[in-house]
C-alpha cells in the first residue's frame, strides 16, 4: 500500500472516530444513529484519501528547484 494511502486512511479513520463518537459525547448531543455513523465513515475516509493524495502531490513538487530566469 502506498504511503499516502496509509496516511489518508489513518487520518480519515481518526476523524471518523472523533466526529462520530467523541464530538457528540462532548457536545452533550447523544444522537448517534446508524445512518449518521455510516455517512460520517464514508465521508471521512474519502476526505482522508483526498488529503493524503493532495499532500503527496504537494510534497512531490515542493522540492523542485527552479532555475533563475534571466
């Protein structure tokens, strides 16, 4: 598995747990429904993969040295 995919899935899983379970408990709104959990799971994993891919592309072009144009 590519490193950016591992990073993206890890980040998405972390955000899923935080937003689906921890945040409602801290907010005192115990509305944890099955549909809500499934939606947040899919949304956060896709968002995590997008984040991992964008960071991979940014890192790829971050260290490119551009010659000075005269």
